[in-house]
């Protein structure tokens, strides 16, 4: 059994050594534990630092593609490097690396395919009140959309077994955390969560320069993802609101008409017709969205099979470079040369 711990990095030369120093080299239930750094076009010495600190595998994206793309590249490489379980963590040591065994335990027991580390957000001192509130709200929306019970949906500390990893297909550019949970909830993947420890903040968030941007970008992501996965609910709910408005206005006109002063209420009729049109349009968008959602799940199934075929064929990971030689005697030395697909 091989465990690969992946860390998406963007200019993390300062933080990486400490983060790596917390990561386990041996985890019960695994013969091999290897590390993978996905360097997202860093301009600093992230890759050299990673090599110097014993990271065996490097995926070097040529330019900055964003965290979600780096996460996806890591999952892909992890599978091709033969991981049975892939753990993702952040480079800034926010998640306690020593809790990796806790995170993979439900997978090893055969009870889950994907496990999300729960930071128990309410207990984190570094998070502002508005960040906590949004966390709770966002997590609630994601739970509704995904039909799961994950308390901390934006946590980046996660474990995937092979089956779950094969199914991950992130299309959002900016966040993978919410989308992957919604996807997993809809696929044949069992999701679990375990409480994990966090370390004090060492620097400001790179992903969100301010609380305002955190709220805006996450709210937008939640809405976009929810409407992508539940288009009928979103658009039909809006259509019903518009439709009820139209009905109220029509009723107003009819009452006035019967009362003999219908002429003076033609505005109600016009406004009602406009709202009615909007309701029809939204309803139609819901149907289109639903058709697209069906297509998306078909594409996802196809891509999952393509991945299985790639693994069978031994296709090499993209943008891969070997890192440091494996430190433990039981680990196979990385046998790959610099590889392009
Ligand atoms: N691939 C990639 N990773 C990034 C980027 N920005 C931040 N990260 C990584 O995402 C993780 C979380 O970043 P951080 O700034 O701590 O954001 P937080 O989620 O608010 O704590 C770290 O491992 C960063 O290196 C980026 O543009 N691309
Ligand atoms: Mg952080």
C-alpha cells in the first residue's frame, strides 16, 4: 500500500520546510509514504527547497494555473505514481501533518472512500466572525447540494482512496474544495470526516487577500456550483418567485376590472406579463441546466474510464519531475526520468 501526500504550492519556499517537518514518513497500514509537491509556476525556490527536504515527486506547472488546477494535477499524478491513498494538505502548515493517520483511518477501515479533515472552525481563533459565519453558511449550502454531512467543507486536508481519486474532476478554476464534495456526494463515493488539529496562522491567506474577497468569491463559488449541480431547483425556485409576482399583479388587474375601473390598472397587466415572461425564461433555463448537468455526469463517467485506461497503459503524469531520492529503505527509488506526455 502506498500513501502519497500532495501539497499544492505557489511560492512557498519559506513555509514548506516547517510543513514537511510535520508530515509523517511512516503511517500504519502503508508500506510506503511519499510526498508530492505541485509547484504552480512559483518564481521562488519552492522546488529546490522541496527536493532538499526529501520530497520525492514534483509536478511543475509552467505558469500559475490556480489552486484547483494544481490540486487536479496532483490527483492525476498521484494515481499514475501508484498511490492507493492520496492525502492533500496546504503548504502553510495550517493543518497538523501529524494527523494524517487519523485522516486515512476511515479509508483503511474500509468505511470511506474520501475523508475531509474537520477544523472545527468555530474553535479557530485566527478566523474572523464573518469568515466563520460564511464558513457555516457555505458548508450548509454544500451539505444540501451534496446530501452529505461534512461540517467543514472548505477544508483542504483530505484523503482519497483510488476509487474516489479516479472520479475527481474539478472544473472550477479557483476552488476545488466545495466542488469535490458535491461531486462525491452525487457519485458512488462514501464520504466521511474526522476532527483534526490546526496550527496557528503564520501568514495572511494568499487565496483571499481580504475578508471581503473571501466572502465574495466563496459566495459566488457556492452559488455557481450549486446552480451547476442543482439547476432545476435554483432556476425553478426563481421562476416560482417571478410567477407568483405575475399572478399577484394579474389578480390585482382582474379585481380592478371586475370592480369597473380596469382601465386604470393596465400597468399591472403589463408588469404581470413581464414577470410571467421572466418566469417562463427561468423555467426554460432550469430545463437546459438540467440537460447540461446530465451531460456533465456522463462526461465524468467517460473521463473516469479514460483514466483507468491511462493507468492500464502506464501513461506518465504530465509535467512530472523526480524529486529527492526516497529516504526510507522500503520505498522504491523514483524510477522516472524527466517526463513529458
Ligand atoms: N496551486 C496553487 N496553489 C496556491 C495558489 N495560491 C495559494 N496556493 C496554495 O494553496 C494553499 C492554501 O493557501 P493559503 O494562502 O494558505 O490560503 P487559505 O486557504 O486561506 O489558508 C497553500 O498550499 C498555497 O501554497 C495558487 O495560485 N496556485
Ligand atoms: Mg492557509
